[in-house]
């Protein structure tokens, strides 16, 4: 949502080809398909991302450059939390290529968005997203307050 708010079209840069279809599917389900310019891969498995951070950053810059210049992306989103902590380096690398676009690292972005909502005392719409209808929750008798297993847990 933030990527769509920061620009017109965003690209997700992720690890391997096998996860690409899931990103397209989620974009469709969440109503962002028209904002998704592309999903591209760095071709580095998750467990190898931390082994050579410089290699990962260089690949992210290369792939994000293609996403911007070829696919029309104006915002880049990392598609793996294993890429955490390098958004500034990638943005700087893109800037050296003459590309000035936001680069979003999902984990800290989500945390900061949640913090902002708490600070602003904003919550989801109780009208749009109502509390579930109370129902028995088998197996949770010991966890529920006063043995009440018909209410959602806090």
C-alpha cells in the first residue's frame, strides 16, 4: 500500500523465480495488480543472502535498475526479509545510476507504519472489520480468562 502511495507503479525484487507467482497473486487479491510493474529476482537463495552482503546489494541494484528502466517502476520493494538493512545502500547505488526512487524494506516499514498508527491513535475501522462472532474455541480452556472459551482471546 505504501509503495502504491509513493509512486504510480512499483516493482518487487525478490530471491528466486519460484516465489514470483505468489507476489502476482497477492497483488491481484489485494487490489494492487495495476500498480505492480514487475516482480524480478536476484537469483540468490534466501540462505545465501547473508553470506555476501555486497554481492546481494550489487544484485539488488542491478535488478532494480532493470525494473525501473525496462518495466517502468518508480518504487522498489524488497520481496524477502533476508534483504533487510540494505535499502539505503540500494537507493544510493540506484542514485549513482541516475535513478532516484524510494526503496522499501518491508520489515522496518511495517514497524514504522504500526508505530505511526499507534502514535496517531488510529485503528482499523470497526465497521469494516468487525470482531468475530463469539464461538467456542476447543482446547483453549486453560488460556481463556475465567474459563470463558466463547470469547476471542485478548
